[in-house]
C-alpha cells in the first residue's frame, strides 16, 4: 500500500491543533456558505464541537472534511442532507475499520 504525504500550507497549520473554528472560519475552510452550514447543523448532519447558538458554535477542523464530503454527495447525487449525512457516516466507519485492520496486519 502506497502512503501519500500531504503538505499543509503554513497559513493552515493552525487547523491541525483542532482548536475549534467559528462558523465563519469553518465555512471559509470548507468553501461553503455559512447558511449551508447552519442548515446542516439544524438538520443534524453536522455537529459543532461546542456552543449553544450559531454565533457561539465552534467546529473541530476534522469536521471540514465531513462537510465537504456531504456537500459533494448532495451535489453529485442530488441527495438530501440526511441521506448525504448517513452516507458520510458509513464512509467514515469503513475508513476507521480499514485503519483498524491495517494496524492489526502491521
């Protein structure tokens, strides 16, 4: 299995510590509109790491990948948010199982 290396631009290194992104920062990183993010939080397919209301929400940087995946599924397959979220859940679970199997094989 070939492993690839991802180079992270210096201005994005702060994302690696998972310090929690505001709604605006999260939307910008995910290249999505803040309204899209709010709709998907309300639908239950994206979860802020903390915060009671939209102005207080903080998102883990790892959630950026999930948001992009959901947006892509909605666009490509014309899926509703719940279906795209469920599909993203399954994709994440398969990836976790593959990582676990790889660790057992190593």
